[in-house]
C-alpha cells in the first residue's frame, strides 16, 4: 500500500561511496520532474543535530562508549524527525536523507559489535512505525571508498577506523539489502559516474511508477 504522504528515500553506503555527488544528481533529476523535495542528512539536518554531528565526528583522546555513540545518534535523529522529516512527509514532500537508521545497524552493530536488539529498541522508540520507503545503497569495495575519503583531507573519528571495521560495515549493509530487498536498491558505486547515474535514473522511473501522489507532480 502507498503511504499517504511524501516518499522517504535514504542513501546509504560506506565512506567515499559518492553519496553527496549522487544525491545532488537525484535531487536535480527529481526537481526537474516537479517533485517538491527536502534533502537532509544524518547525523545532522537540524541545528541540534549538526552540533551532535560535530561531537560525534571530532577526534577524542578518550574512547567513546558504543552505547553513548548510539544514543547521541538517536538523540539527533529524534530532533531531525520532529523538526524536519515528519513535517515534510506530512506536507506531501519527498525527503532524501543522506544516511538514516540503517547506518546505525551497519556502523554501530556491524562495525562496533552492538546488538541489533539495541538499535531495534531505539528505532521503535524514536521512529514509531516510520521507516524509509526506499533505500539506495551505494556499494563499493572498502579500499576504493577509503581511498576516496582519505583523498578529501583530514580524517574524522569514524574514518580513522581500521579496514576490518569498514569491511564489517559493508557486509552488514549487504545483508540488510538482502533482508529488505523490496526497500533496498543496490547501486554498484565502483562503476564510472555515468553508469551510476544511469542506474539512478532507472530507479527514479521505478519510484514514479509506483508512487501515487496526493498532490500530482509534473511527469
Ligand atoms: P557521513 O560520512 O555520511 O557524513 O556520516 C558521518 C559518519 O557518521 C559516517 O562515518 C558514518 C557515521 N554514522 C554512524 O556511525 N551511524 C549512524 O547512524 C549515522 C547516521 C552515521
């Protein structure tokens, strides 16, 4: 059944998977088709969330307890949902979010070894029944992504992790994609940009084909 609201689309992937470039591409493509769109990101998307992001990404001398990290992520998410995501969806807008709760499964469970049950509990508490309608997973070999990320300059607290951490993150994303194949669209991000964007266009057509707008958008 179609949701009686705008579509909630999330982008996921490892470091350096090209999310920003491809989100900008999808945004331009959807807007050219008349979609009223909000583009946002996690952690972040609100003033409070951006402050939490700064705290989470900054390098620290002391080790950060995985549960503290997870709770900070969900605190930012609660604010983001109340202030940005839910109002936009209820107004019939589409929301593209650069990372969402699947990143908590991939990074905090896959990467840090936390239990999926902790994330599921917080997911229900903070989101109620809201889940993304579509998730685009930009997948690339860990080494390729890290090389791109490291080429961008100074590394943040996550980017400093070892290779095995990012391999677990990637494996978890691929597992999530397998388990939720209706929601997930896998995009091979190691292909040339034109091929990735051709795939995004294909996915866009699927979104239009199965979405019944409350307020018609230009086609
Ligand atoms: P970004 O690289 O997409 O800007 O995200 C910043 C970092 O935050 C990235 O390394 C992944 C991490 N992150 C988590 O660990 N868990 C989460 O739930 C989210 C949203 C992000």
